[in-house]
C-alpha cells in the first residue's frame, strides 16, 4: 500500500529528465522500468541453519509437501547448508578443510546444495536467501506474502485460513501479526506465530533499461535497518533479450 510497492511501468528514458533540460542527447527509443519487492514475502532458506533448525525444517516440510517436492532434497539442502555454514566459520578461525560447499547468497546458488533445477523453479516464488540477523529466523511479512508462504510459515494454520488472510489485507493492512492470525485461525487452534511479522528489512530492487530488442537489467538486494538506513548487500547486472514493444 506504500509508493515503493507500485511498479514503474516502462516509460521513455527522456521522460525522466527535469523540466527544461536538453533532451536531445537522450535516445528517445530508450525505455526504463522497474520495481521493488519485499523479500520477506518469502521463506528465508538460511532459517534452516538458524537457532531453531527443527522448527525451520517443519515449516519447509509444509511447503515441500504443498508443492509436491521430494523431501530428500530438503534434507540434503539443510545438511549441506549446515556444512557450508560450518566451513565458513572454520575459514574465519583458519581451520577450513576445503571439502564443504560454499554458502549461498542468492537463490540460484541453492543448486550447489543438492537442489535440482525442477525443484528450484517450483520454489522460486516462495523461497529466498537472506543473511541471518544474529541466530534467529527471518520472519515472513503477512502483508506481502502469498497464501502458500503464510501457510508454510505458520504451523497450525491451514491453507484456507492463509488465503483468508490474503483477502483480508486487501481491505486493511495488518498492524499486528498475532491479531491477524487469530482472526482467521480455526477455533481452538494455537498457530505458531514465531515466523510471522508485519514489516520487512529486505528488498529486491530491479531495474531494466531497454533499447529496441536489447535490454540491460540490474538486480540489487538491500537491507533497511531499524534506523531507516539502507545498505546494499549485492548487485548483479545482465544483458537479456527483450520482447518486441507493444505498438
């Protein structure tokens, strides 16, 4: 419901010039578009190696079961994440053996940890890789997460209740996670709200510059702190083929 969440539709680059600027130097066939996405609308795979690994595994099992994905890959993912994390700590203490996988920082790097391409594509809308803040799990933002992610993140809540939450927030965004969940939870149930939140600290900023049929896309992961300061965690640029423009 805030301005940052509204995507920037493709527009001519020259239209972003300030009034009175000379636009003759800007190619009028260049177009700019972009969007900012809440990355806590997804499950953070690094939660599998947070302090509550058992609770994290339970939540990811709910997602894997919902999507019909093999549990063996989830077990391998958690095991290899733990090995990678241990190896990283060993490097910091100069005791690395060099036999463990690298710790991922981006979603596609989960392929290093035994996740097949088909499973990666199935998980892409629901899972992300974010740095842990201390040893606690990264919560899911109920105001932006899909019903599938909410269902996985809140044990004790069924999929119908998660879908009801998504519908309810269209009327008014949630200010308190526990109150929001209680409003749709089955009578007599006690859903685990440990991974539920109503705000976020991580955002993906995606921008695209298109010229004719070619485009350059830049993706950046940023973290916003409690002091409202924003830090870039990583950035990547890639050239991509662009579809023909609509006339």
